């Protein structure tokens, strides 16, 4: 579990916990450590739907701090969320437009939203804590498109699986001989791909009759002795329920957020933009699990080794984050772009380089040490202009590197 600082994105608190524990119960201990370190109130804690557990929200309300998170689909929330989305669809022309800059620096609409409120209360240590929660109902076009693509993929996959239930007759191809077996298998597919009510299917029962004859000798007609009947079911077609699909598509792209922060502290637009930046915490985990830190697999046995390695690598994540933040901030202040970081496109300039690319720029530099009688000679690979500029953006003098080449008797 981690808590990181925005907009820096650097881990502030890291807890190494056993993997079988539920995440919901771990938020309060992390938040408590953050509050102990910063010694401030009025902080805004942003997290995924697990931070919206009532116990966590009550804790933040009771400590005079704020939260912002999507509401989890538990308890009475699903019915309430469906109602709020319905209200939004009924007053689409009154929705507030949210804008942000795109990659080209153009101000574009990214979402539409409206706000409502609800009263909440909970018992804490025998006392009732009450507060008003702002409910932000937000529609994102990009999120809707992503969900629509996922839905279409699920429909195609489910259709292919349904048709594959009844392969043509052949060696090694198992046939379904009971209607209930076909219906149960089809229902499982629809449930797996979450397309129940969106697809229907047609099938037929096929029978093959085989009559066995026995002859009574020359001049006598053969007579049937028994008849075997083989039954199989054949899937004929899968039909899309376009009306149901269209109804579902109208609800795509909506998310409902809860916050106890007052509007003067966190406006509707600020809340939407704030949550859009929560990819930063995911980058922390990505860096921990990927190159160059690669926390997994862990070749350790004792719990103290696991905890120690986790904390050690969390320090490395802080360094990676800090380097990136400082360079990007200085590039933005100078209205400057670094050129030469992309080997596949050497002329490409960027003002938001990653630390990984910045470090890659220092590949193939060497310190050569030659020991001679009574003398040690040191040489370093001369720095390229790009490498010098990166050090300058970090506030470091290139002389720190060049001083490695000082010779001694």
C-alpha cells in the first residue's frame, strides 16, 4: 500500500503487507501515517473506489480532512447511481462542461457533469458523525468510447464462443446431446462476457436414425432388427439485441464520485481534473514491478527481508520520480524541449521526458583507471551536449562527473 504526493507523484508512505488481506482496511493506517508526517489538516485524499469505504470516509471526516473517490458498487449505491445517471440523461442540456488542454495545447471539452448532495452518518466510538457528501455525476466521452470498444469486443467474443459450442460432426469433436447442457453452457458464456440480455441465440435439435437389418438367407428379404437414434444440438445463429445494446450504450462513460470537500475548496472542474491525474500512483507500482527495479519475483524468505527490500526499492521510486519532476519543471519554466532522447527519432523534442529515458542517455560512458608505477591515471568518456544539459536541468554541475578523471601520484 502506498500514499503519494500530488503533483510530485513520489511515494510518501509505503506499507508492506501480506497479500491475502483486504485492501479496504489498509487505507486508514496509511492515511494515519501521512497525517503524522505532514502534521496538517484539510488535506485532500484521492483514491479508487476502495477508499470510499464508509469507515475510511468517516475517519477522514472526523480528522478534518477531505476525500475524493468513485463510489463503489456496493450496498445501496448501485440503485442510487442508476438514479443519478438517469437524472443526468434527463437534463443533458444543463450539464456543466469540463475543459482541459489536449496534447496540442488546445482547450477541449473532456467531460460533462452535474452535482447533487446526500446526508451521511455513522457511529464512531459511540458518537454519531454526520456530514453532507457532494455527489459528482460525470460523463467522459473518452471513457465512454473505451467502454463501447470493450462492449463490442465482448459481444464478438461471446458470439464466437456460442457458435463454437456446436462444432460440426467429426472425429474428436464433442457434440451436445441435451438441450439443458446447451442452455447452461450458453448462459455461462453470456455471464462470463457480461452480455446477458444483449445477445440471443437460435438452435435446432437434429436426429440421425440408423436402422440395422438382418438377412434370412438367399431369396429372403432383409428385415430391420433395431433402430438407433443419435441426437445433437446445432447452434444456428446468434442475434444482437440492438435495442438493449443502444439502451446500455447511453449509460456508458458515466462515473459517480463522492467528496466531502466544499465547493470553494474543490470545484466540480477541479475534482474531475484532479482524479484524471491519478495515473501517477499507478506509475509508482509500474516502476516497482517493472524495469529497472523489478521487485518481483522476490528471492527472499523472511518477512523482514521482504519488508526491507520493499522499502529500499520505494526509495528508488522516490529518486526516479524526483528526477523526472525536476527536469520537467525546469523545461516548462524555460519553454524548452530536450532533443535526442528518442533513438528511433533523434530529432524529436520533448518537454516531459521520463527518468528512464534520461538515464538511458548516459549509456556507454566509462571511467577508465590505469595503475602505473607511482601513478594512477583516470579517464572518463567526454560528456555529450545532451548529457551536460540534463545535469544542468537537475541543478548539477558537469564538473562533478569530470572530477572523476583527476589523476593522483
